[in-house]
C-alpha cells in the first residue's frame, strides 16, 4: 500500500506557509504530490519544494480534489470558509487558525502532550495558538509529576506571530528610527521599534485580550483539566521570530528543581538551556530555526510553597505553528 | 534662613547623572552651588546646568567640602569608597547604587511609598533599584486597600538600566544587524539586537539573579512587611529607556478592579493608561521622559481569588533613578 500523501498547503505564501514547505521537506514527510494554495493575489507565483518549482494556485472550493491532507494557515475566516470543502473532498484538515480550536468535536493537538486525542477527529484537527503550544511542551512533563493548579505567564512575543508583514514593519521601522526618523505604525497599531505593547487583539469584558484567553482555554482543553487556572499577560516585544515566556506554576505537591530538571531532560521536544554559571538561558537568537522548545531558569517559585518558575523560548513559526502542524500530519 | 543647598552629583557624566542635572533644573531644586564629580577620565569635561557651563571635577575624598547634599550614581564600589567622606564632610548622601540599600541603618526610600523613613537616616539614604521603585509606586495604593501577600512579576527591562554604554550597544548592534552584519556582543554578554536575555547579573544559589533578589528584599524593607513573597523574573528586552513590568498580586481580601482603579487614579506618581477600547496601555514610547509610572491592564487575576493583574511602565532613568533621588533630596 502506498503511504504517500497528496498534500495541500493553504496560505502557502505566508510566513507560516513557507515554513510548512521547509518542514515537510526537512522531515521527509511522505509527499506524493503538493498543491500550493493562496488568494488570487498570489496565484501563479512560483515556489520551490525540494528543488522543484510549484506554482501557487488560487484557493477555491474545488481546490481539494484528490487531496489527503490539507494544512491550513490562511487565517480563521479562510478556514471557516474553505475547510469543509476539503473535508467533503475526503481530506483531513490540519488547521493553524483559531477557527475550530474550541469546537468540542475538533481535537486540539500538541503531539508531545495529547497525541491520543487525534483519534477523535471528524476531518478537522486544530493546531493550538503558538503561545499555548510553547508553554505546554515545557510544562506537560511537570504536570505528569504533579497536577498543575495555577499558571501565571508573561509572554515576550515576536513580530512573526503577526506574519511576514509584522516582521517587515519591525525591521523597516527600526531602520527609520536609527536614521533619526519617527516610528510610524502602519501594520501594528503602536510604534514597535525599540518599544513594546500589549498584544494587539481585542480586549474582552474581563480585561483580557483574545491572545491571553486562548492560553486560558486551550490549555484546559489540551490538558483535559478544567481546573487549571491561568493568568496570562501577552506582550509584543521587538524580537523578530521566537516567542519567550516567563512561567510560574503551582502544583498539588512540591516538585523539587532537581526532579523537574530530570523530567524535562527526557521530555520530547524540550531542550534544557540552564547554565547558571555562564548566565546562559533560553534566548530567541538561540531558538530561531530550532524544533525544540528551550527551557531554563528552572527554580523554586519564591512566592509559593509548591511552585516552580521557568523561562522558555520557542520558534513561533516552527513549534508555534508549521512544525506542530506537520507533526500532527505525521501522526495521521 | 537660606534654604538653598550646595549640591554635588557623583557620576555626573553617566546616563543617570545627566538626568539628575535635568531633573534638578526642571523641578527648580533650590541649588546654591553645583559640583559635578566623576572619574579622572571625565575630569575637565564641560557640562551645562541651567545654561551655565560647569566643568566636571575628579572625584576624591576631598570633593565634599561645603556640600549639603551629594547625589551618588557612580556604581556600588564608588559609593562604598566615597560616601563616608561625603558624610564626614557634613553632607547627606542620596545613593543610587546597591551599596547600602539593605543596610539596616540606611533608609531605603520611594517618596510616594515610605517618605517617613527618611527621618531615620544617619547621613546616607539609599535609592532603591529601578525595577523595585516602578513596581512599588504602582502597587502601594493597592496594598493600602488590603495587604499584599504575594507578587509574581516579570520585567521587560530597557538598555538604559546598564547606562549609556548599554543604550549605545543596542543601537549600534541593531544597525549592524539591519545592514546584514552579525550581532557581536561587546558590552552585554549576549546578542541584543532583536533579541532578549535573562538579566545579566550573577545567579545566586537559589537560581535567582541579583536583580531579581533586589526586588524580593527591597520590597519587604520599603513596605515594612517581611511576609510579602515575591517571585520575579528579570529580562532585558531591546528597548532603549523605560522598564515595563507584568505584575500579579494576591491580597488578603478581594479588591475589585473598580476599587483598584479608583485608588490608583488618586495615587501620587501614577498615571492610569488603561483604554481597553483603543488597546492603549503602558508602553515605553509613552513613558520615556515622564515622571509618572504608567499603570494599565488593571484586571482580576484569573488564576487567584483575591488577585489583581497590572502592566506598568516607568522611565528607568527618571523614576527608576534620577527623579527618585531628587525627590528624596526634596524631602530633606
């Protein structure tokens, strides 16, 4: 039986789409054929996959004939509009948008955390938000030692979370400021060069923005634990690509730093970077392009008897998006 | 009686020293004479105070004759070496370094928080660490509503905390990276352009760096409450001047968001920036050059019954250093 798959990438020209092609190739995903889909604006654009040139086609409801796996990363509204066409055509959709994540019939998967949930799919599998994925890869091995009751997390999110345009704006605006010109926001709502701002998603009635609430609700769904309480603060910092997170967790029993380190050392998808003597801890510059989530600053939470504190860093485009989606496709 | 003071600024040519001169002038501090002191390297350098040119003199043990108030901002080892000479000459020292902060005989003052402690001085008054000052100005009004038992704080610290050289390195390295050259760390231990790193102070046995432990111990001393437990994560982000902090507090009783906002609205040194509709919250670009600490994202801590969360931003060179020192001098 031929195990090779006909794969479609929706949003192929975006920052995540480009990384999806890279990741499929690097991980030797068994691709029989590859169809690259995007808006009409990008139709005809040539892209390269394993040395072969493939032209981008316009995404339509008829794009999915013969497709086995469709990787969607073109925003929630595109996913809502087109995912069902892919499912109807017999494909399994791995969706990187927020469209279906909280749908009870859609599994939300971090392969290192809840791979078994994939069996419950009805054609659509959701890829969690980047900040959630990176956090859960780091804390799941600790949850397995003792359940986590409470999480306080502050994020240091990169421009790439807003796609290629976000990264361009950061670079261009910073160059302007260094040349003595003003920082003029165009894509983001606030100045970004040498500045930071609260995550630019809408604020809900409880004062949390949508990015933060994703961390609250996706964590519970993926961990199958509605008792976990999460207090997130999501902040955009002038970093190009990797997200960092300062995490404190409170557990049912006290887990020692040594025990936590031992569990993290053998956890899949985790690389410990925790050299106190050299002051070397997770940094975006060392996380960019890496598959693993870097975990360091592993220490007791001085403010809580059963608490631990961590600092983690993950490539937002890879583990936060493209890699996790391809890993889900591999599970299929 | 003549209330005017003979003032010396030690470390006058540094980033904080320059802001001290600015702040003395802007706040019409009653200066009778001003002596600018620095290392022999800077001796003879002309600086401007209220349009008048003053030459920097070399700091020696004989520098303080006739001085009433000596503002020190030249690092802890200079303070340890020279502060006593100033006291012996009859001056009151306001020291911006960490040298005397935890000395039980030295008051550690944030004028908005514990001005009354100044009476206990024996010649030296310490200015707290920038991150501590900015945090306490924001949370003291909330402590007054109900004692704070626990603080979890993640910082987003600017280059200015490391002085003028830190700011220069960030600008020059960023320009190099934008020109396609590598980020070569010289002053800081890690790449800084479009990157972030754990605060570059030594890590202690418990895994916390010195900057973090300042927040732990200075908070207790200033608040006169040894029961406050603080879990800080101090991170250097590629921002030039203002420090930001994501703070969650747990209090003895539940304080509502409305009650907290009302207390902050009338608190000295605080400016509320909390426009949920416009997604406008404290940002370094709006805090730079400001005396007030900007406070926003005021919301319930979703992870704790009696908890509140905040995001604050303060000019590290002003409220975090020079302004606080001049305010202490004003209390004298």
